[in-house]
């Protein structure tokens, strides 16, 4: 593994100096004039992530991939600790509470930069934030504050605290994410009401981080014969009796990010761990998907970008008789064509991110009380037991939930599912297309393991499958855009 | 090239190959892929001697079966439906044997007799290194004190760890645009294999550059005449391209069948997914590509083709079409399988990886397209 990426010579992409956000999408310049802080934060995050990707991920990602090929349960905790030190693992938590305070826009920059070197390493560092996102979408201040405190406390002590979302079941992929499909779903897992709580039984599969999670947020139905009407969401501590991890999958790519089977056997969860009551589980899943699908689009974009950058670097140094590979016309045409697609999809991704900041869950930070608190309250009060108790109180909870339900209506959720699906399909199809085409340019020798381009090709395919197969995404897009007019 | 046989006989040979693939390749191919296990491939090749596979395209007078190139391609299709990596080893072997069959001189019998693998104790496998058009002077054939010597590093070649006969074509320095073909036998001092590339697919076939350190070349091992190898090389390249095209279609055929079966078993969205129009469209597109791809590679061996303008059979272009179609089929087959398609144990993602490498051997698609026109002008 010595001399990895020794063919990187051009001052381009990951080697170039960030930030180039406004350069990439010049329309942001206008926004920068109006909201300088907003763009500045995104530029800072981009700079941080690019440096981290270059200095920490680039030298070791192939080594990690090779180790995970041998042992799918291997994790490079040293890399995680380094990311944790930079608070990349706490991106969505406000700065005053100990996080990075990323906006949706700046988080997309983090994703593009980190996944632009290694998608699986980026997943290990950033996906954990989605547990938090789930709580934010839910807007239950009690749970949210509890999560924030616990994560910040643990990770300050360099102890990872991982979340996993358990939606997919062996018998239900698309069926677990769509109302029409869920109506006829054949559940592999279910919950039953018992005294003081619920008893969970069954299996979940392909759960990212499932094998390392401290908490699993799982959707399970209470009545197998009417899953849609009885789907609920639970928080399951991995330490619960009756919780176990099945096999950790051997995958084609994204090997550093673990995918596991989870098994619930007479697992008891107390009443307070019911996150969403029966019948609300799907809505919760849709809320999550309404933001995460856009991020998977960025993941696809980032994989495409990493492949293209490596191709440019390779073609720049590869000599063929009297010239370089990059001097050949067909290579230049192909590279330009891919840059064109990457630029187009990037603009769509940033557009989506800004929309999440301005019209979706991130608006909560614009709510006056939240804004004032984060600005003026001292840090020690924000993480204090007093505020914690207040946040957990029923009255405060109801107040914020009311606020949230006015803000994030069903229309908002479905609109963002639609928009996110478009971005997701565009980004992930681009990933597959570019990673394959790049190998055509560099040929058999450039496809050797050490150049890292074949890894991009292996990593890309699953992005078209997870977070709803692209076919399911296209259906959502159709039903969101045309459906209401029919 | 080879004897003419009836369709029944071809079907019979394919059937034998298919049974061999199911019995000998299927049980270990996934594990072997995981471990890049070339030992496993070696064991299968040894077994394949029982049905005469290595000697399939070698004349009967040297102990071979004397079958046609079409037969060789159909056998590729059958073997690749279990493991394209294993098929690719025999593709390089068959292609490596062709120049020897076309050559005269003593080398013909000396090399083909062991390569037919009919009665010798040890396995003999050929491989092929085409003229390197990439690095200037990477391989050099020079005359020193009346002796020919070969030096330099070859482009990546298949079969490296078990090849007993390495057939090399190199550019002739005195006669631009011409090639000299030679065969370097196992144990020749100065020939070693470099590090394996670690390609994403065809993992049981060790692709690596071969390093020649001032290797002395026996005049007898020159294929045909020195500096007159272009015609033989072109025939050889065409054969390799057509065999790889057949292997791509064969392995894609198995991706299609897996997807078709799975679609009948998987229940989602209120029905078995094969009842969804989008899945039907995908399966239909796969079948279209399979049937056109099969036609494209079998037509290469047709003696009487219609004389349509700009449509003469071209092995390079057929390989482009077949491997590209095969990749599209594999990608859609994974998609039909959903998350399961991405997991190693289902053997579908392996097809995607294998096909991508098949696509790159001997020059990637855009390169082949460009040279198909450029070499005419």
C-alpha cells in the first residue's frame, strides 16, 4: 500500500485549495451578498472537510477497503477519532452545544468533500448525524436534548455513540417506504403492546451501522395484517435484552461502512421509547427520506467526482509514446462531458440543500426562541439540567410539536420527498455512469486496485439501491409532480 | 480453422461444457472470487482436461479435439455462465494457441502437443501478450552477438501464474508497423511475473505484467517469420475478442436468468415484482441485448455473410457491443435484486465486476471504436 495516490500531481479537486463553492455555483454569489454568514459557514465546512479528506482519508482509504474485504467488521477507529476531534461526527449539533453547527448547505459540502475521497469512510463519519436529524425532524425537544447531551458527552470522551435507522426488512424494501406498498407489506418484524411498553420480535436487514450502533431507531408494525395503519417507531438501545446483530454483510463496495442484520427476540421497550405512535411510523420514515434522499444524491455526485479526479490525475501522468493520455482528443471530450454532468448535478444538490435550510426542518433554527437561545444563552445553561428538564416537559414538548406541525406539514414532507428523489436519482445514476466511463479511459492498467478508481465503480452501484431504489424514487417523483393533477 | 460440424454436435459440446461448469465450477467459484484464488482455477483447469477443454481448438494430430472457433466461443459462453474469470483463462489459452497453429516450423508440434493436454502429466496453459502500444519501447527484441534477446516489462497479461507458454507479439524496430511473434516457454531464465494488478473482476485469473530480463530467444520459437507477424497477430486478436465477447454474453445470460427467477420470487408493492411493468421492461431489455449480442458474436464465424455496406463482421466491434450490453444487463440484474444484488453471496455483483474487466482487456470500448476507423485511413 506504500506510495498510495503517488500519481496525484495536478493542483485539482481534492488537492486544490478550498473553498470554491461560489466558483462552482456562481449563483451563490448573490446569496452571499444577502446572507454572508450562511455562505461563509458553508465555505468553512468545505475547507475543513477537504483538508481532512486530503490529509486523513486519502492516505489510508485503500488500506481500509482491503482490510474490510478480509473482515467486514473492521473499523478504522483512529480515523473516526480524528474526525471526532474536528467535530465532523457532530456536524448537525449547534456550535454552542459542542457540535459543528452545520447548516444543510454546509453539511452537503462536508458530504461531497469526504465522500469525494471515500464514500464508505464519509458514511462512518457523517451518517451518524442522521440519527440526530431524525430527532430534529420529529422536533421533540425532550428527546432531542437528550440525544444531543448524550452524543456530545460521549464523543467529548472520544467514545463513539452511533445511531442506526432500521427500516428495511428481509421481506420489505420499497414496501417499508411507501404508503401504497406498505398497505400490502408482509412484515418480517412486529411489535406487540404489553404492560408498560412493547415487545419487539423479528428481523431487519441491510442496516447501516447496525452492528456498531448504541441506539437503533426501528419502525415496526403492531398488526401484521394492517402494517400501514399500525406502523410505529421505537428507540431501541442496543444494550437491551433480546437485541442481537446477525451477519455483517460482505458487499461489493462501500466496505468500510458496515451493513448488518438486526434481530429482535422478545425485546422489551418501555413506553417512553415509543417515538411515533402506531399509524405514524410511515410518516416519520417519509420525513426522514424527505431530507436524506438529497444527501444520497450528493453521495453519488461525490463518488463520480472522486472517480473523475483520479482519472484526470492518471491521464495527466500516463505517457503514451510521445504524448500523455490527457492530450488525446477523445479523452478530453469524455472528461469535459463528465465535468458538465457533475456541474449540473452539483447545482441541483446545492439547490436542494438550500431549500432544506429555508423551507424544511432547518427553519427551526430560524424560529425566534431557538435563535435567541443559541445566540444569547451561555453554553453551560444550554447543556444544563434545568433546560434539559424544561425541554422534556410535556408543555414545552407540545408547544414545539405544534410549532413544528405548522412548519413541516404533510405538503412540505411530500414536496421534499419529490425533490429529494429527483436529486437522488440524478446523483446516483451519474455515479454509476462516470465510474464506469472513467475505467474505459484509464484502461486495464488504470483499473488496478492501487489507483482507487475501480473502488469508485464498486462503491457506486449501491447508491442506486439504498434510501429507496431509484425505481421507487421515480415513482415518488411522478406521484409528487404529476399525480395531484390526475 | 477447425472442422465444420453440425448444429447438433455444437449443442452436444455446449451441453457437456455446461454440465462441467455446473459440476466443477459452480461449487467453488464464489469463494475463489473472494480470495482471488488462482489455485482453485488451476484445479478446475486440471479437471477440464478430462473433457478435452484445453485442447478444444488444437488439431487432432497434436492430440487436440480440432474444433472450430465458433465451438470455442460457444464453450466460453457456457463456462462464463458460471464464472467469467475461469472462462477468461481458457480464452487467453485458446488465443495463445492460435498463432502456434498458424505457424510452421518445429515450434508448432513442440508447443501444441503439451498445450493440447491430452496425455502429459502436467497442465500446460498458454497466454498472450499483444504488441504494447502504450509505453514506448516497453518490450524490446534486440540482437546481441547473433542471439535474439527480449527485455522489458509487458502490459498486463492474463494467466500469468500458470502459463507454461507465453506468446508475445512485439513491434519490429527495423520494420515499422510489423510485429514479431515468439513463444517463451516456462522456465526460460529471465522471465518473471510482476505484481498482480488487483483488478475488481475475473479475480481467479491473475493479471500482471511479465518482466523479461535479457531473455535469450531460441530462433525456433519465433512464430512464422521474424518481422512478418502482423497477419497472425490480427487473426489472434480477433479470436481473443470474439471469445471475450462470448464470455461476456454468457455471464450476462446468467445475470438475466438470476434476475428473472428472483423477480418471480420477490413480493413487493402488492405483487411479485415480475408483474411490475418496469421490471418487465428491464428484463425485456436484457433479453434484447442477449439475443442481439449472441447474434453479434456467432456471426463472426459465419462463412457466408450478406454483403451489406459498413456491416462486415468485426470482432473488435462485436466485443464492444457484447461487453457493453453485458455490463448493462449486469447492472440491471443487480437493480432487480435490490440490496441482495449488492451482496457477495448472491453472485450478481460479481458479474458486474467480471464484465467490466472483460470490457477493458485488449483496449476499452472507445479505443476500439476509434481504431476501427483510424486503421482504415
